[in-house]
C-alpha cells in the first residue's frame, strides 16, 4: 500500500455500501453469490461500475444481463472488474495490462485521469482491510460478453482488442 493511503475500516463490500455509489454492483454481487468472496481476505483491487455506469448501459442489455438465465454471465462480467492484489493509484501508471479474474484489461493515466480500458475512475480509491475499491463511469464488457447481449455492440467500455 502506498505510504500516504489511509485504510478505511471494514472490507471492500463495506466501503462499497458506505460510498452510496455501488448499489447495483452490490446487488449483482449478491445475485451471483460473490458477496462472501468480497468480504474474504483478498486482497483485491476492484474497478467497480457506479450505479450511473450501470444506468448508462442500453436498457435491453441491462435486462438480459440481470435476468435469471444469465447469472453465470453476470458473474463473469463482475469478475472482469476484479484484479487479485492491491493496485494503489500512485502505482497504476506502471501497471499497464492487468489480469482480472476472467481476462486482462488495461490501466492507464490519460490527461491526468486514471482509466480502466476506456472507463474513467470517478470515485477515488478506498483502501480497505482486503483491498482497494475504485469507482468507474462505465461497465467493462469483455469482448466475449457481447455474444449474449442483444443489439449492437456495447459502447460502454470494451477491451482493447475492439479498437
């Protein structure tokens, strides 16, 4: 952990609940049975979509993603936002590609703004007992998830292979 980062009491899920920005993300974790994992030892760095990020998804895609028959797909999507270990903000510039629990995405700084793929970090890092939580303004969609989402390709934040 960076020397100047303050660890907040509680775990990643506590930080998400207390922030008020991650209600949809928390519901998705519960729906997929991932709550205990996020309350566990970790450590993890989570680039969690804010409620506004989920609201920005095309409605039809959101409905499909949260439907009972797509719980496994939702779980894969959530795991795409979770990186094993801690990535403090002051070290993010040197990380580049990170291996999330399902596949890689890219962390960079663009015009002074920390980014995960094309998603901007809009909720600053919350350092907890079991990791670091960042809030991002878009849902990261792995390229393979577009296969089950109806309609045109998702414009939220696809992996770099779509460029």
